[in-house]
């Protein structure tokens, strides 16, 4: 306890410079704790949203004698339907209330009666803005769904009261609300593993290094001060405790400040939201375990770092006071790097030889472990590489500036690297994020290069149809009419689909088309598709058309001429056996009774989202069939990308903060040496060149290692992801640009270390 009090007294009485460095340590710790709190809050936010989803899931009491719901009189029934409102899911729960009473779902005071409607706040706003949505939401507005019944504030959710006869197929029996799990979680467990992997590599690893940097601020000055205390009779452990007292005090104060900053940030950001991801402020509140990790973990890390950094002064105080030459860094930095690179290289070789791993459970453990080992090894390897580079350059160069810079780095290889470490890890993390985005893109998009959209034209106008056909991103369009079918269930009537399109429109919809002649009906045939009904040539099929409430029947005869084509694999726009009709065969003033508008676009998620938004902009009540794409999956991908963006922003904040904190501390430590060189006659231009070279050369080496190791880690991650892409050559230019930008920022940041005014007092104190 005596040593701790001594450390605090030295902190308050060591002058303004010491207090400034203490405030710098507090600020750095606060930034780190705030970022750590944000990372720890993400699982809690997702769990809170999934918990509310699970609590509102319709359920029924099972009959123990059979695998079915227990049937009783007066049961209620429900039917859940999810449609696309633009690129967002709109969920409607149709409820036919029975006489048997049970607790309503969270967020409602009672179940809706027939003709009643309960809406989420955002859906009510959308209904007021788009009155046409009333077609999807029949009934009178009877209230809103409170926050207890919604996953997030922007959710589009509604409970619609109906009669049981109105439910399709009678609906599902309903006896209670609430299930142990959410049927459609906010983020699937497999996708959540991707988020965890990214946050470990992008945020937590740089954060640990950053907090260590903050705990070692003013290392040289404190080491000399601790050596003096050791020479005055303080024990080794006491010397280490004195140093740890300052770092722990700064870390503890920074932890409290960081938690306060996070609370304010959570209140603001949760109300503003991010693209596709919004939450209630209470969801972002930290749990007790998270608070303890921040409030205890950060000071504990500072304690161990403080004790370790005081080891030199406690063991050999005379060498510290006489500024003896430091021992060269050991090769122990290779210890974490070797197994990490072994895992990474093993996966890369497996991918190159065509034998990717199939055991995903083992890979989910090895890959994060490999990333941590490679990242830690990259940090610990930098001093060794920096000293080796400094020795070789110092022996070969004839430049005074470069020679001074390299000799300094040779004597103190870790000094400049404290400035460079944050930027090096930032580039390493950027490569990992590229790999995650590539895998996410492979998982989310269709394997087909195109995406089809099918819109029923029943009840729509020709103006809406033309507006849909002209949407941005649409590559092709065609109308598919259906012939009249029998209304008698006991009698089967053959049907035919007629594709109303020109030859040019057909070529826009399918990859290859044979010899097509405009104005001539032809039978479409794709050899790669399994044929359906085989109709004989000359068979006539009736098609119902309407105009001003009057029906007109148009007969189409199965043509003899066959047009061969090939459609996209997996998501065909048409079926083999359909008939191609020229648009002139259908009178312009007539509308088909049963027809579907088929649109075609690219399959990348951005294009699909833009097209869905465009379709909703023309008519928000339109139901769109998107083969191969589920709108809830699009929403989930948006949430994951927002979380990745949060991770990158936090990583950027940590990297830049580590650079600013370390650069400022280094500027203070280097002032006596710069002053001594100035008094010896060194020109300011030479000193600036020395300072820039001291930082830029080891940083450039570290960034080169970060790019190489980052690309290897990215490739191994892609191999374990099971996608088709293993090697990301397109991302290398972006990484190189980031590396050059980091070098430029570090070079500019090193210039202020040399001032115009010489203060000999700095040397007199030494």
C-alpha cells in the first residue's frame, strides 16, 4: 500500500509534463474501454431482439399422444405472412380469435377482433404516407404495438383480426404466444460466427495493443525515475508497484470515463440508427459481466504492463541512469508467429491443391486462433525486423540524416514502432475485412448471374407495368400469360403459358436464342430443362382478356415451329414448352386475366435491393416473387454489413488513436535528444529528415509484413468458408493504397517533433 501511495504522490508532484502524460493515458484508456464496451454490447443487442421475437412466436399446446396440436373447442387460429416492402420484410399476423382466452402477445393489450388492426409505429407512418398499403392491411387501426412486441423500432409488423373462414387453409391452431427460440433470428448462428471472427481480428486484437501502448506512455522518463527510487533503497517489487500505481490509476479513471462515453454514444446512436440496423437504448445497456470486464480488465492489463515495464529499472537501475545500451530484442517474437503461420499456410495449401477442409467445427476454432497468433506475432516481430533493417542501412548508407535515424532505431528499435504498431494492425485488419465481405457476398448472392422478379398483373394497370419495365437495373422484361384453367376440381384441363415478347426482349432475358423471327408464334424449347406438359401442334388454348369490365377470349394455337434457347441455370425465366407470342398478337387496350410480369436484373445484393425498392415505389402493395432470394435474408445481410462497418469504424478509431497517443508521447520523450543535436549544430532540415526516417522506414517494413500476412490470413479464411473464391487479387491495390496513406500520415506526424525554439533546460535537467 505504501508503494501505491508513493506512485500517486509522484504522479501529482512530477510536474506539468507528467500530468499531461497522465491525462493522455486516461484519454487513451477511455477510448479503448468505449470501443471494448461497444464490441461487448453487440451480442446483447442481438440477443435482446431475438428474445422479443421468440416471445411473440405463435404456438400451440402439443398433444402428448401424437405429434400434433391439442384440439379443443374455442381455439384461435393464425396465419403469418411476410412480404417485401421495398427491400425490407413486412410481417402480417392474421389472427382469428376464438372463445378460449389466453395471454396476448407482448406489445398488445388484447388480440385483435375481426376488422381490427394493430400496427408497429413505423408501419403506421408508412400506412399514412402510402394509403394503398390498406390493401395489405385490411381493418381499422385500433392501436400500436409497443416496444415489448417489436424486435427493433423500425420493424414493419402488424396483427390483423379476421374470421377463420378468411384464413388460407384455415390457418394454424393458436393457443399461446412464446417459444424458446426465434424462428427467424436477427442474425443466423453461422453468420454470427463471421461477425465474431471479424470483431476479434479487427477490434479486440488492436484494442489489446492500444491499451498496452497507453499503459507504457512516457516509458523512458518513468524508467529513469524508477531507477532513482531503486537506488534510494526501494525493493524490486516495490519499484514495480510504484510504476503500476500510475498506470492503474490512469486505466481505472479511463475505464469509468469510457463507460460514461459509451452510455452517451448508445443513447445517441440507437436513436439515429445505422443502415438496416436499429435498436432500443435499453438493448445496448451493458450487462454486469461486461461492466466488470471493462472496469476490471483494463486496470488489470495496465497492472501487468506497468509491472513488466518497470522490470528493467528494478533489476539494473545503474544501467538505466547511465543510459546503457539496451539489449537487442530476442527472437521470442517468432513464438506466436510460427504456429499461426503454420495454420494459415496449411489452409492455403489445402485450397491450392483442391482439398479444402470439410470440418467446419475445427476450422471455426483454428481460424480465430490463427488470426490472433499471426497478429500478435506481427507486433512482436516488428522490433527484431526493425533493428535488423536499421543495422544494414546504417552500415551501407553515406547519408548523415539516414545514418543518425538508423543508429537510433538500432539502439532503441521499439521506440518508433510504438507509433507504427496501430497503423500496421489497421492494415492487417483491413485485409481480414476484405475476406469477410467476399465470403458474405458469396453466401448472400445467387449462384446464378441474374435475378428474376415475378409480379402478378391481376388488377394492375398498364401504366404500372410500363413503370416496372423501365426501372433502373432491369436488364429485360416479358409478360407471361396463363391460359384458362378449369374451376372444377374433378376435371383436369391442360394449360399453356404464352410469353409475350419480341425477339430482342427474349434475347435480353436468356443467354442464347436460336433463329428467332419477329411476328411469328414459336414454341420455346430448352434441351436442359425437364419438359412439362407436352401439347400437340395445333391444339388451341383460351386466354381471357378484359377491357372496361368486358371479357374477351383469345385463342392461341400451339405452333409447329420450335425455337431453341438456353436459360440461366438454377433460376430459369421461362419453362420449356411455352409459346412465344409477338406483342402485336395481344390488343393493346386489353388486359390479361391471369398474367405475370417477369423482370430480370443482376444478382448482386445492391442491384436486387435497388430493384425491390423501385417496385415498391411504383406500388407498395405489390407482392413480388423473387426466386432464390428471401427478403428476410437480405435484411440479415444488411444487419451484418452494418456490424462489420461498426467493427471497421472502431478499428479505425483504435488505430488512429494509438498513432496519435504514441506520436505525442514520443514527441515529448525525444525533445532532449533533438535539443542536444540542435546545440551540436544539426540543422532543422536534417533533424526533420531524421525524425521522418526513424518512423517511416520501420513502418514501411511493418506495413509490407501486414499486407503479406493479412492476405495469407484472408486466403485461409476464404478456404475455410466453403466459397468458390480463395484468392482475392482485386483487394491488393486497396491495401497498398491504405499502406501508402498510413506512411504519409506517419511522415507528416513526425515533422512537429522538431521545433524552431531550442530549450537548453531540457538538457540541464538530465
